[in-house]
């Protein structure tokens, strides 16, 4: 092995071990339940199962229900992933209450978008239900989101928006998994 190949090999080895350590550290540093990873895994599972869903949409009182065969789960569940609170700057931004069957994360600062995450578990430790409350308040509008996910059962995304000089808007999507 010549000197250049040897140096290249050492550099690649150092870089690859640094990446592995960084990945392990980022998972170990998660202070809170990792919604992003959980929903990434759920999206993979739902896609692999080709999960069908009865979807009901309520847009300001106009209700429509359809059976959907080809759901884009990454799009459908992105609002859950985006509620992830595992950011280094927020490591002390949530009060945590854990029991054998539940975890509740409540925002200390009311300026944080994700105000509350509640996770219920079955006795075997698997997830029974995840509920999330998000709020955004500014000079232009107030938005409240209530999200709920029960694996193999249903998901719900409910939004109420009050905008300055406009009527309140209400929007809800509920999907019931078809077995």
C-alpha cells in the first residue's frame, strides 16, 4: 500500500467513526420522546403494509368522507413529525412527567409552538396513543392544532385559525385505518 492510499484509508476511517459517534450521541442526547424517529418508522410501516384508510375531512362544516388506497403517509403525518421537541436549544423548555404507562411534556414557555405532548403506552410498553397540542399566536393570526395518533386505529388533525379581520376557520382530518 503506498503512502497516499494509506493516508486516504486513515482519513476515511476517521471520518466514518466520527459520523458514527455523532449519530449515537445525537440519539443519546434526546431528552424527550423522539416524535420524528417514531413517525419516520410509522410511515415506513404504513407504506410497507399499503395501509388503506377511511378519511373524513371537515372544512368549516363541509364534511366529506372517502376511502383512500394510496395515502402519501410522509405528507399525511408530517405535522406530527414537525412537532418534535428534541432540539438542543429546548433541552430545558419542557416539564416532563413520566409514569409506567404515560409521558407528558408541557412547554415551560408559551412562545413555543408545541405546547403539550401526551403519550400513553400499553402494559407491554408499545404506544397506545399520542396527543399533541400546538399553538401559534402572533399579530396576524392565532392557530391551534390538536393532533392525535393511535397506531393501527386512527389519526386526527384538527386546526382552528383566527386571523385578523377574517372569520374563524375550522379544519379537521380524521383517518380510520381499514384492516
